[in-house]
C-alpha cells in the first residue's frame, strides 16, 4: 500500500491553480471568476485569490467587462495571456531534426527545422548541433522574459520511462544512454516515442489554449497510429497516453500478422511495418531501394502506380491494407477502443480507402454489434510529434504551477 502524503497549504494552492489552468485551457470560451468558481467547485473567495496570483504573473489576462443583465454586475472575462510561459519541443526523425517553441496561449514563438537524411546518423554530432541551436534560442526566450516550463524530445524508437533509448533502427541507434548528452541534462528533457508525442498533439487543450472542438475531446480515448517509414502507435485513455509499466506500450508496428512473412528491420517476420511502412511498400513494389525508398518522391510514385492500376503496386497495397486492418482489429479487441486516429502517410490515402478499412475492421471485431469503429485523419498539424513534445514540456507548468510562480 502506498504511503499517503500530507498536504499542506502550498500543496492545496498548487493543486487549485492547476485545476483552474486546466479548466481554462480546455475551454473554447472565456470564463469569469464566477464561472470558474462554479465550474471547478472552488469558492469565489478562493478563486479571487488564485486569479489575482495568475494576473500578477501575466499568466491570465482580463478582457473588457460584459454586462449580462440590466441589474447584474459587469462580468470580466478571463483568458490565457501570451508572452510568459512556453514549452520547447524537439524532434529527431529520419528526414531531419528541429524544434518548436509554443506559448501557453497556443501561438508559435519560434521554430526551426533542418531537412537532412539521418539514416545511420552520428548521435553525438547531432545532439551537439541541437544543443547549439537551443542555447541560442534559450537566450532569445530569456530576453523576451519567457519562462521555459519544460522541453520534450520525440524520437522514432523504443524509449524507457527514464529516458534510455533501446533502439531506433531507422536512425541506426541502439542502447543509447541519452543522459550523457548536455542537452538532455541541462533542460531535464522528457523523452518519448514520436507516436506518443504525436498523440498528445491530437488532444485539444492538453497544455495550450483550446481553439476548436478538435476531432476528439480533451478527455478522449483513442488509438493513434503513426505511419511513416515505420508504423507506431499510442493508446490514449481519458486524455492521457498509456505508456505501460516500462514505457513501451503502443508498438503496434511490430505486431506480427504473418509469422512466416517478410523480415522486418527489427529482425522478426511478418510485422505490420514490413507490409505497411512506406519504405516497405515502395521496395516491395520495385519503385526504389535502400534509403531512396524512404523519400517522399518514391512514395508519391508508388501512389501513382496504385492509382493507375499497376498490378504489382496494387497487390502490395492490398497486402498493406490487410496488415493494417488485421492490426487494428486486434488492438481494438484488446484495448476496447472505438476511435482510431491515423497520422502520416496513411492519413493521405483517399477517403474511400479509409472507409473500406473501417468497414473491414468493423466486420472483424468481436463487439461489432455494440462498437462503431471510427477511422479519422489526424489534425492538420505539420509534424505533430514536434508540437506534442512542446506541449509535453508545457504540461509541467500546468501540473505544478507553483514550481514556476513561487
């Protein structure tokens, strides 16, 4: 049994501040103090003190008073203020690396992406380059009076909860102790698989001001499928990514759909990725080989051949669809989810393809009489893992505001 922790006045204030911030971020409309008190269940006196603190630190701002009735007092709307708190997201992928800085209000403060083929990249040299970039950006943010709430790093590989990279085969990295890099230690970077980070970016109001309804709600449950050179996944339950006991949950690309199938880059046979990864499809169709098969041009050529009825390309795509639908059926049966969000190359297939895939999955799941499976395209964010990493950094502030406000 876990030992219960005593809660003092600061702990209670910290929790209440977190509740207020979380409530404001998840809403698409502004709240008054009275609205927030009603929504959170806090007293009006407590809410007044909390808002005064957030106003003094420029975390929230007041709008022009609104008169709600002839006899009522003017209501002052509150909203998240920009220019005070930010999160930094970093991503390393096979096609390049870079960062984005997100403000709490959802605006992009700065971003930079360097396109480069990073297959078999030198990890030490790459982290040195990233560190140099972030040092300069940090100086700029400090000069702008920003507090950096945290930094997230998205990697295309298997990452432990304590930030150890077990493998990222497409980068040529294995058993990499990330804590040896200055960048990781200096910023106390939260490192996660790119699919987990991309899933975070689908949740409206997770750590930045919500601006629309989104394809799922803030407390949504879904399977996020990342489709690029590899196939990855993340299970989201009640607005939180399920990482498992060791941080490995969601490796759906390496579910075997054919035990004697083609050899995957992981060394096993018949993985979904070996059929439906874009590099695998391009190579199987004879469009290109090696690193050239990972290019967007090669994928576009493969898509053109499928649309024109090339028999080889069509057979490869049919096998890929079968692998994807088999995997989705298994995961839905296992995790009891009805919503799948697909990002990456498979999110760009024609709508009728997604409809056929959804129909196949619906036919095969055990609960087909009660579950209505939805296959949705991911939000239109370019590089969702990068933005999800920045939101992961920002979430530090939401969860522990007094750490930054004092």
